C-alpha cells in the first residue's frame, strides 16, 4: 500500500504512530527499571480480580471529569 492510497484518517493515524515511535525513541520510557510499590501491585491485582468477576470499573469520562480533564 502506498501513502497516496490512504484515506485522510489512515494517513493521520500513520503520522501519529510515527511521531509516537520517534518520541519514545528519543525520550525512552521514564519508568523503565522502576518497580511498583507493594500497595500498588496489590491494588492492581484486586482490580484485575474484580474485572474477571464481572465487576465494572469507573467510566473513563467520570475519571477524566474527576481529574479536571476534558475528553
């Protein structure tokens, strides 16, 4: 497939992906080599178990509103 064959949305996605890859290459992963605290690991494990048991989490819109973000 050639760039000329892409839709505008496909082209934007391609550019976005390329930019993200380049930024990751330049900046690296700031969390690389760090370890999670035990309480964070426990909370994540509890969350995974809850999802596996069919419990629903907080909708992303609600989380964004609580954080003062506009999606």
